[in-house]
């Protein structure tokens, strides 16, 4: 059962945030709203490149720092209180962009599973094979999809030049 927080506790935690934390919260809200609008209102072709860029593998020497974890935690607060139910793809793309601006490389993963009859999709962030942002309530892992062709080496479609 989820604990109900008292207003005094919420106020105490909010006052403990630093100005840098508040800036990350604001950036997170803007990034999530922008991605949500893009994914909801625009056709897939308009934001497909953003997904493709986010799916590139990161430098094997990249490390997950406490600052990156703090940004992900603050982003999680915004995502939980976002007025609409943001999809996992919106959350993952938004946090990927937020972390990229802070020079923290991550890779977007998209996976599927078939728990019953329907096929379910899910998106999350990884860095060097380690999951760095995912939905906390998932107990059955998704199988990551792999790409057959990198974006720059995609074979031409028949009838197109």
C-alpha cells in the first residue's frame, strides 16, 4: 500500500532541493511535454529520426555518475506528476534528451514480450548494457529488438532513388 504523504513532508522535501535541482525539474517538465506533444500530435515520420539517433550504442567507456542518477531521479518525479499518462517511449526519449544535454550518453532500447495473447512493447534507457531508467513495476523483462541495418546503411527501397 502506498503511503500518503503529509503536506508538511512534501514542503520539507521541496525546500531541501537546490536551485540546480529545480532547474533540472523544469528542464524535465519541458522535455517531457515537448516529447509528449511530438509523439501525440505529429506523424511517426516527423520524429522517427529522434528515435533512431537515441538507439545508437554509446561509448563503452561511458560511466553512470551520481549526477546522472540524480537527474534521472528528478526526472522520475516529474514523470510521476505529469498531468497526462506519459508512455514509456515518451519518458525514455525525454530523459535521453535531458541526459544528452548534460553529456551523459544513453541508448534507447525498445523491446517486446507476449505475456498472454497480445504483444506488448516497452522502451527504456541503457548505458553499456546496464538499465539506467525503466518502469519500476515491471517484473517480466521485455526482449530487446535489434536492428537489421544501421540508419546510414539501410538498403534503398524498391522504386526509390
